[in-house]
């Protein structure tokens, strides 16, 4: 309880970082931003890389689950999405999520 000088270390959260976005060095990007209701064409390409496969978590062990966190579907791994600078920043800061992205228009980049 608070105030009884009994402080515990917080429980480590496995899987708090489950995704990274890698900015691609591509010259011509004429694709519109994939955030919902954004039509800006000055976008940068980002590749989604999932980290949840590399974590040592057993999904069947409910004691290690952290409420409020969920996994990202495997089909999004290594997909490329164009985002304007405002929405890329919002995604990095957590102001928007992948649910705010139109996932039907991914870009194919070799």
C-alpha cells in the first residue's frame, strides 16, 4: 500500500514493444497517406517489422498476459505503408494506432 515504505519494482512487461517502423530510402513516392481521412501526397514509405515473434512469451500462459496489450496480426509483417510526416509522428507517439490506417492499400516495394 502507499505510504508504508514497502516499494516493489514494477513487473516487467514482455511485449510492450511489439513493432518497429523502418523508414525506406525511396525517391519518388506519389502515394497518398494511408491514415484515414488524409489525402496528402507528400509521403514517406515505412516498413512494418513485427518483434513479437522474437519475444520469449508463451501465449497460453495467461499469468504473463498484460491487460490492454494485444498482438499485431502476422499478415502486417514486412508490409510497406506511405504516411505523411504528421501521421508518421502520430503513429510513433501513439496518438494513432494501426486501426487508424487503411490496411487495404499497402505498397509493394522490393
